[in-house]
C-alpha cells in the first residue's frame, strides 16, 4: 500500500479468525495464515530446551510428560512460555511445580 514498507513482516493473532472483517485479511494484506494449536509432547520438550539449553533431553521429556499428563491437549505454547518465565534460573522447580502451571497465569 501507499504507507507500506518493503521487507517488513507483521503478525496478527486472534482466537476468532471468523470474526475478522474480510477487508482486513484480504490477499495482499494477509498472505499467509498459520494455525498454532495446543502443545503436544515434542513441542513441550522443545520449549523447555529453549528456556534451559543446559539441561539434558531426559529432563525435557520429564517436563513434557508431566505437563501433558496434567493438562492433556489443552495447553498453549504461550501458557507454557509464561509459566517458564517464572523460573528463569531453575529448571527443576519448573518441573516440580507443573501442576500449578495454569494457576500461576
């Protein structure tokens, strides 16, 4: 558009894509749509390892399994990220307190 600049990416997020005005998401304004759903075991492990690169894969699997056992498929990457931010230096406490994950947010 007239005020657009080349080489810029803009991200839109919504829980209700069907409610967006078609003019807002027409081709040229929104070129790619990507659904980001709830976490599975692999995603939980990857997020944990991003926060705590010094831990081994077994700790990441322990975290992922504990989260998945507590919340099944109803936990979003954003919720996990917000929770892990509460334990920036303590990967063990993040595992130990998983049952409080949604209570702390």
